[in-house]
């Protein structure tokens, strides 16, 4: 696998129009909704070094004490190379380990992604509990999702 450059970015509205367009296009390619992406508090973007093509992205919503992983997408031509895993690990490191008031990272996903989250140390939690507890998990787009959480070790 070629190496991948992963960089931290602020909310979408502060990005250049070119980067914003690339993120939206990749999310649509991954068949995810772009409806709420302007609300995310930050992004990690993955590129092949020396190329301008975006190969992966993940957004984050911060709702202390939780961080919510949103819109994890890897370009179809770049899948099965560890990009999604690396984006997830770095997101956890930056927004959970690196933030004082955040204690866990929560992801809502469809069932066919369950093994991915389990392999990264996430634990499946009752979606009814998560959806009652906060506004992010209760969004309509998460209606059919399983909920996974990785807590900061104490």
C-alpha cells in the first residue's frame, strides 16, 4: 500500500471550496447523506502523498462527554488498504485522547460494518439507550444503525 497523508481540518465552512466539494463528492460516492456535514466540528482527510485526490474522510461532532464519528468514507478504489482503520484510530487519538472533556467515541453504522468497529476495539451498545441520551444518535438518518462506542481507558 502507498502511504497515506491524514490531516486534521476545521469545520467544512472554513475549508476552501475545492476541499469542501471533494468531501461532499466522496460522501455521496459512499452513499451517505451530506445533509448534516456542515454541522461537524472537524474532519480528518486522507490523501495519497503527491496527489490531490481525496481517498478518505471522517467527520466528528463533539458533544461532551461524547465525540461522534460521522461520515467515514473511503473511496472505492482505495478500500481494503487500512485507510478507514487509520482514520478511525487517528480520530480517537485527536478527539478523545487529546480532549479533556471527551471520554468516548461513538459511531452509528449499518450492520455490515459491525466487524470493522469490533476489530478496532469498539463495543456495541444498545441503540435505544444512545438514541434517548443525545441529539446526535437520535437523528433520523441513524434510525437503522447499530451503535458502537470506544471509551478512553482510565
